[in-house]
C-alpha cells in the first residue's frame, strides 16, 4: 500500500465509523452553523504560532488560503502582504470572512466561493492550508494543485492531535469504542516524501487544547451538550455510558463542570519552496 493509499484508507475508516455510530450534522451542515465561532480579530496581537507563519510571507506576496474559513489566519496575514485570496466553499464562512475584513478595515482580501479542486483560477506567491488536510481523501492531486498555484511556497499547518479527534477520550467513553483519528503529520509526511517533496517541519511553540467548550453549570447540561456534540445514533446507550463515566470526564470547579478529557496539542508547520524567491 502506498502512502497515498494508506492516507485514503484512514479517511475511509473515519467516515465509516461516523456513518455507523453517529447521526448526520443536520440541514445546513456543521460549518454553516458554526461559522461565527471561527472568527477572530484580524488585528489581534499575533501569538508565536501565527508569527511563525507570517515570517514566511513577504510584503509583495499574494497569499492564497485554501479553505480559509472566516479568515482566522489569512486576514491577519493581509496586514503584511499585497493581497489575500480565500478559496472557501462554505457560504456561511465566506460571509463571516467578508464581515470580519470589513470591520477590521482590510481592503486587500477577497473570498472565492469554491472547492479547492474545482476550477477557480486562484493562484499566488504563497499558498496556506490550515486544518484542511484531515478531510482530503485524494491527497496527491490536492497537494499537486497547491504546488501548481504557488509561485514561491506552500505552507501546511496541522495539529499533533487533529481537531476532529480532540474529543477522542470522550468519544471512547460515550460511544463505546476508540475513535479513529483522521490523518495528520504522521500520514501526510510520507505522502509528500513519496511525491519527491522534502519539506521543512517545525513544531510551533504555542500549545493548545483545541475546541474546549465552556464550563456548564449542571450535570444535565454537561451531558446534553456533549451528546449534541457527538450525535450518537444510539442515544440511550450513549447516555447510559456517559452517566457511568461522568466523574472521569468532568471535574467541578467554581465555574461549573469543566471537561477533563482534552489533551494538549502542538501545531506542526510543514512548508517547502516551489520555485524560490
């Protein structure tokens, strides 16, 4: 099995487990409902991770953000480059991107509503991909298009614990089996090597517990919130397992019931030059 075949097989296993154990995300889709939560102030003081990405961008660059969502990464980069193009298929994310740019007074950023592998014509000096490759089954043509669209550099950011698996301890306790992890750096790097790409890999300094929910005030609220997050098909069995494991999954402090299952993750920056400067 080639690295690309192993990558696709892992995504197939993730999707099969979801189809078997979890209900769908409902009309409108997950990204549409959550789009507002992905906004951040473009003019915020950059943390060290964002600073590491910005350090690879030149003032004259056109930056293409693949699946840039509401602009969490690329809108701050727009303050340091010539133009930002966000190739984003979700209308809700695109709307949040435009609103965030307008509120921050950023005029050199635009969104193209399209899937990356569609015909959209977006190209630039640097292509940035953050938290997208976990979902890309056909990874070789995806990376190939990144290279073709990048005059100077490709930047891929993934987390050591992929955000879709940030609830894996909760998942195992409530769903009754271990969650299949989406592919991350361990699976992506062999694909790149097999394509003849030898990237620089940097473990960025900021640690993060991705997607931590707010504390809940009652035990019932905590259970309902997590069952809504996991969407188990067999809700009765999941609720019974949740009740049995509750004291291991939550701790109580002065703010309420706080999740105790999340592990710290590190951001991995995978980058290479396509044609130099």
